[in-house]
C-alpha cells in the first residue's frame, strides 16, 4: 500500500469515527543504523561520566536522607519522561536521556528496597514500569519496560510463595506460570475491550508492554528447564551452566506434580489452533505427541500455549521466540538426571518415529485428494526423504566402523588419572577425567599449525604410558610414539575429559586409576574403558 493511499484510508477512518482525530501515520526512520549506533555510543559516553560525578556529589545525601532517593529519583525520572515525550527530539538527546531514566529508576529502587519489604519493593517498581509505559511513546522502550515489569512481578511472586520448599524449581515454576496467566488475562482484555479504533493508542501501548512481558516469561521457562542439549557441551564449565543445573528439574516428584498442568496447557494450545485454523485439524496426531512431551517437561505446555496464541494473533516474531524456547526446553530434557539415558532416547525416538509417520502420511495423497494431481512432486519428496535417511545411516555406520576397527586393531595403552576437582568428579551420568600429564597442554589457538597437535608418549612393558612433551616435529627416539590431542573447553586434551556410564554406577567408576585407550600408528586414539589399581577391571 502506497503512502498516499494509506493517508486516504486514515482520513476515512477518522471521518467514520474508527480512529481518533489526532491519529497519524508514523514517519519511517530515515537515519542509517550506523549513524544511530554511533550517536547512541557518543551519548552514553557523555552521560555516564556526568551521572557518576552527580552520584559522587549527592552520594552522602542520598544515603543519609530518607526522602533524598525518592526526591532525586522522581526529579530525574520526570525530566527524562518529559524529554522522551517530545515528538522530534534529536537522536543524541534521546539516547542521552536513557541513562537518566535508568538512574532515576535505580534511585527509586534503592529507596524502596531500603524502606520496604523486598516483595513490596518489587511490586511498586513493577507498577512504576507500567506507569512509564503509558507516559513514553517509544515502542522499543515500552517493550523493555514490559520486560522489566514482568521480571519484577515474578520476583515479587517468588518471594511471597517461598515457604521452605527443598527445590527452588517449584517456586520458580509457580511464579513463571503466574506471569503467563497474567499475560493471558491481558490478552483477553486486549481482545475484548481494546479492539476498536477509538482505543488504538491504548492498545498500542498494551501490545508493546505485554510483548516484553511475554519475552521475559518465555526466557524464564527456558531457563528453568536447565541447559539445552549440545549447548551444555559448549558451556559445560561456565558459571552459566552451573546456574542452569541448579534450577533444572531433577526430581521425578516435581515432574509428576506439574505434568497434568503442562499437558492441559498444551491441550489448550492445540484446541485454539484447531478452532482458529480448521486446516490443521487433520494433524491432531502431531498435537497429541506434543501434549505427551509436555507431560514430561513441566515448562513446555505454557510455551506451546504462548506459541499458539502468538501465531493466531499474527505476532510472528514473538511466536518465533516461543518456538525457540520450546526447542530449548525439549533439548534440556536430555540433562534431566531422574531419567535413565536409554529411556530418554527411547522417548525421543518414539516421538520422532510418530511424527515421521504423520509426515509420510501427509506426503501420500489419496486418490480422491486434490493433491493426487501432484503425485510426481510427492514422489520426489519421498525419494528425497529416503535418500536423506540413507545418507544419515551411511555416515553413522561409517563412523561406527572406524571406531570398531580402532578398538580391534589399535595398540592398547593405559594413562594414569590425576586427582580431579571433587565438585566436578561426578556430574550425573559421566565422570570428569584428568589424565596425568606433567606439563600444560596448549590452549586452542596457541599453535600456528591448523591441524591437531600431537603429544609424545612413552610406554613401559605393561603398556602404561607417560607423557614426554608436545610434538614439534622433532625425531622420535626408541619407544616413543605420538597421540593426537582433541579440543575441549578451549584446551587440547588427551582424547576426552569425560567418561560416560549408566546412571547408578558412579561408585563402580569412582575407583578408576587409569584410562584405557586404543591407538593407531597414525596417532588417532580412542578411550575404551577405565581400569583400577594395578590395571584391574572395574
């Protein structure tokens, strides 16, 4: 639609009373983003030192005077809001005001947390964020204020419901689902009361504010599920992974407690989609599979519900975020230690097989179906699916064959284990390994050679090897051989730094003293087992 026709539609809507008389078309942003970014950077660099100086000058007054943080904070906030309400303020001034908005809110927060209980302080600040939303017309700021309000509301709820539970996950789950319920109520109000043109400005503020609210709730639901599959392997030693492992649901009792609620929310999501989009009703089988997964994943049902409502409302960006949160939660199920690894694999295999069967059914049109006209196209799709499956099986089996060949024909080698950090010795279904190497291995990126480095080792008559040095191309002496190193957590390690085993067998493997390897003449090695004192089997 051209700008001229949009103006005509706007005038017609105002004449019919659909839109208020002051409604107007927002002018598109004409400033290039590099200019915006550099201007914002300059504004922040100018504002932060100034705010630090003001803070140093008023620091003692704010700390010792009860009313000072409220007075100064209110003045700074009022000035910031008045500037932001301007329609044509320069970009530099707009970005200069943002630090002032943050400082004013921080001063009020300091006073509230100093003089009120924490839950009341959080609730007051959440209401303040909501009030600022109506005062400021910038959509991106409204989204941030909605996110801040949701975080503060969730914190207030979390503090109120703390009653001595052994697991913080129960309280966090309740707080996050309370946020989802409040968002559902807001969506109902928006749909029933703000759906006419006369309240378009209120609806716009509502939309931006509760978009930020939902984004925080989705992030919290994903966060509460723990580390997602493969992400955990990349961040296994980080503080982020430790925090996620603390809040992840580890107890089967917790899952049983919340399973009906999660599945009910997923069922509601499926019913809403089926009601709004009748073409999806033939695929109810896929919905049943997702409802079944929600039974085992306490946070998944709420995410499915947010996803379905966002799709129906046409909020595609929010729906994409909800989809990403759902993928994260499903991936996090891999690290739920209350389930044996084989059972988790069986569940995912069954769900994948059922979804694959449904997809195959969809790609097989009946003779009476209008899709029967496109049978050649569907035949090509079937061939593509079959070739993809064959390729996956081929690659997997080639890798298995290579490992089996190395186990069968490789030379046996034993390397002594060094003491490991007790806090990370046993982590669920694997044991952290630290092989005895009397020198530091290089960090990944320290070596100029693009290929993997090798470590020079020497073994005795019992095939127990000791590390000599990092290979730099010098000739080997009698009894020496090379073993290829592998990258792990930013360093080069001897094949692996972990040994995986079946749940419940931790005491058996805790007695390990040696790692058992198989090594090819080219230096490729594979960890095949662990041995106890004197190379005794475990």
